[in-house]
C-alpha cells in the first residue's frame, strides 16, 4: 500500500534542493571569477619576470610554481583527512589556527576543490608557460635540436609535478593534522586573527 506524502514535506524537500542548487551555483561562479583573477595576476607576474629573465631565474620561477602546486595539493588532501576532534580540543584551549582549521574541515569539499583543482591547474598552466620560455632560451644558447629540448623540458616538468604531488599526497595523508594546522595558523597570521 502506497503512503500518502504530505504536501508540506514535499515542499520542504524541494526548497532544500533549490537552496543546495543555489549554493552550488554561487560557489561555481565565485570559484570561476577567483580562478580568472588569480590566473591573470600570476600569469602577469610570470610573463613579466620570465620573459626577460635568464635561464636560471626562469628555472627558479618554474620551481616556485611546481612547489606551490604541490603544497596546495597537500593542503587539499589534508583538509579531507584531518581529524576534527583534534582541532575541537585545540579550539577549547584557544590555540591559534584551530578555529580556522575547523572552518576549513567543515567546508572540506570546497577547500579541497580550490586547492587541488584551481591552484593546481593554475600552477600547471604557468609551469608549462615557464617551460616554453626555458626551452626557447636553451635553444638559443645551445646547438641541440629544438624539438628535443622542448620534449625534455616538458617531460621534466611533468615528472617533477606528478612525482611531487604523489609524494605530497602520501605525506599529507600521514601528517594531515600537522599540515592543516600549519596552513590554518599561517592564514590567521596573514589575516591578523588571534
């Protein structure tokens, strides 16, 4: 026998679905705008510094972008694995960074998406751009085949990025609480939170 559903409960479910849809839509719009702004600023920095720099400076900028991508990937993993009980205990003792860590854990899907996808993809694109500049510079100062130089630079960047992220993920799983605490404390210091 089929149960009669109350029209009010159906309305509540529909309202909840609408609110969830609205929050997701707002989040997608916000993250898209933020990604555009960050890409613009970092690309401008990369083009300004790398385009007129020596090979050594370009390599340093490239390493910074790769490391930034790896670090944010670690934060993205640690926020999904971290134990909220640890930070609840720290928050009760008013330890700096603990409330921020709890807020990040509460929104772990968005934080993880932002760190792993947005920052990771931006760093990947900028690393590729820096790699092209390095390949062009190396081609102009050496007698090697330009195609081979380009392939070697691209492969090296991919290897270090993928290997670094793989190593970082396993480290983040084992040290999730420490990584998240360090990140949260840094946010509190930058934003002058006590």
